[in-house]
């Protein structure tokens, strides 16, 4: 569950109604006052998030939280029992596919997007099918870095998408899951992400479940 502008609260309510296991990230907490839905697993990989969300990380009403080991000051303090530290291995890939972790308990590879981290965690946990929602990749189709927005209202666009690196990460995830008997579907409405097979979110529960 990413935080692209196509995401809606009704989507989250639908997932709650069907008891779907959900991974989400970063600013998803902005929706918590509008829905009873909560992700089962919350993931944060960017070291800047420890400053932006530091007052929330221990108190977010989420089952389990996976936070990267990129902030020494944060991890020098005690935290709730449902806050887990994982190792984020940094390798900047601009001309090749990044590695995809086969053991999240040892490391997760950075893909310049926390969505890539969520994919690696989901695969490690044993999920055979992964559905993406709110992964608009709305800055896609351009090789330069661009600012992009989220599903919640912002005064200005401040997030930066590293277009080429993120695309390489998604291609790495598609390659790894295909080779290991897993499948990633893109259930996002619209957007520019065409690497994964598209499915219609609004039809998923009537047709599949």
C-alpha cells in the first residue's frame, strides 16, 4: 500500500472489510483519522523519516513496524516491542538492476523507494502473490528526478522521485519474483507503472475472492 495520489480511503476500507494483510509505509498515517483500516506491517527505509516521523514511530497503531538501521541516534533509545530494526544495504544503481534480498533478516537492498523494501519483506514472509495499490509512479517516463505528490493534501510537492533508479528496482522485483515462483500485480488506478501485470482493484474481490 503506497501513498500515491490515486489512493483513496474507500480503498483502505475495502481492504479492511476483506481482512487483507497489508504492508504500508511512511506518510500512510495521514489516513488513520479517516478509516479504521491499519496496515499489518509499517515500513520505513529513508533515514530522513526518523526526523520527520520520530514522534510517531513508537505510537503508530500498527501491528508491527520495520524501520531501517540508518539512524544511530534513534536506535540508541529504547522502543516499543513491535518496532523492529532491519539492515538496509546501500548500493546506488544507475545502470544495472539492484539486488533483491533472499533473506530480509540479514539485509534489504535499497531501491530508492520504500516500496521495494516492502516487496522484499513480503517475499521473505512467504507471500506468493503481491498486489500494489497507490504505486502511481506518476513521475515515470522521464529520466530526470521529479517532485511528486501523495494521496494526502500537501502545501507543496517536496518528495523527490529518482525515476531511473526506481524503475530499475521495480524491474529487479519483477525479475526475482518471476524466477522464484512469486507474482506481483499492479492494482493501482492509472499511473505510469507498466512493469507489473495490471489488475482492476475494484474487480479483485468479486472475481478472485
